[in-house]
């Protein structure tokens, strides 16, 4: 469990984006809800916006990383199976394990969550030592990628100081 926790995003809040990503052949399956979004639309939402967003989009395009969008009850059950507390489950919008990302279907910020988790998946693929790095370092990288993306699409971007204050509030050390 501890190794998986190093790759999990906590405290993701809903927002202005609604596309969700998948590695499945052409469709994003929202398990349990029957909803689907085209893979091309989702990858297109990230491609070319920032260097890190393009990197995640390319990895999704070539199936190097995968994303699974889970209906809320299934998403919550998956987190319970990983040993998460009810409080952590309630505030988690996405998590990654190795090169797989899992996103809560009701997350209104699905693109940003996929980008955030994609950074973690790419860190794993790049061989980054996730066990000896602080969670704060890993989360800072992913949050900065999100905020750069928000700025690139014309939304308010948090400063690096605001990101660090958010990480403090979430208990990342």
C-alpha cells in the first residue's frame, strides 16, 4: 500500500473541465454509468497545451499509459480495497498505480485529474525512485503541471506559493 500511496493524488476538487481520458481503443468507458467520450477528443484536450500535457497525451495516444474512468461506487470500492480511509476516499478524484490512472466519473475536472495522474504514471515509467522521494515532491510536480495547463487554456493559474500552501493543507510532507 505505501508504494501505491506515493503515486496517488489527494484532495482534487471539481472544476471547469469535463473530458476524461482512456487508453481503450477509441472510447472511454465509464464503468457502471454507460457513458462514453471519444478518445480523440480527450487526447486533443491536452495535446499542445503545455510540454507536460503533450507528454501525457502522447503516452495516452500510444497506450504507454492507460486511464480507467470508474463510476463513483466502483471508484470508492477500489480505494477501500487499497486500504484508504473514508476521509481519503471522499476527497480523492484520481489515483495512479504504475502506468494506470483511475479517475472518478463524477469529477468535473477530469482533464486536469488525468494530467495530474499522468505525470505520476510517467514518473513511474521514467524509473523515478518513488519510494525514496517525498510525497510532497511528487505531488508538487503534478500540481505544477496542472496549473500550467490551466494557464494555457486561459483559466486562473495558482502560483507556486499557492500550490505549496495547498499541499500543506492536504498534509503532504
